[in-house]
């Protein structure tokens, strides 16, 4: 009960608005507040910057995968390829080229996304579902 009364008293005694913070140093007195962090705006992705995956996405068990990104409308060179999702066991992803290769060793459906970034900072993605047949 005392705790509840203390909290009620504090809530009434402390103003509901934010206080100004004054930074102080032991040697020089008052320091100015640090400047507000300003983040640059996200780069706009041009509508013409698109990526698709070329190659057979459906293979038999043990079949060879050879999927490659096809990128159109990039500003300058491609600087990054990232894979999201889960590849079939036996498959591999190249972060340097965006290629998915190897073999699909177990049957299943594997949805993946390849994110592609160019040197202007724009990013696009290509989705593909790899189907390894039974």
C-alpha cells in the first residue's frame, strides 16, 4: 500500500513533459547537448531496377541446379547478392554472382529470395521456389 502511495505521489510531483538535459563536465562546466542523429534517406529503388531468376527451378531428386539472377536497370555495377530462405540439401549459393547451383538431394519445395543491390544503394529482389521432385 505504501508503495502505491509513493508511486501516486511521484506521478503527481513529476511533470508529464520531457526535461531538458544539460551535459556537464568536471573540468569545463556545461557542454552542449549532442546533436540529434540524422539518418540519410533510404535510396529510392528505380522502378526499372528488377531481378528475376533464370534456369530450371523444378528438378528430380539428385538433379543439377543452375539458377542465375538476371538483373535489369541497375545503376552501375552490382555490389551485393543475398539469399533469404532455405536451399535444398546439396545446393549452394554464390554471394559473388547470385548463382544457385549444386544438386537437390531431398524432395521438397524450397522458397527462396535473392536480394540484389547496386552501387547507388538501390535494392531489388527475385523470388523463386525450387521444387525437388520425388
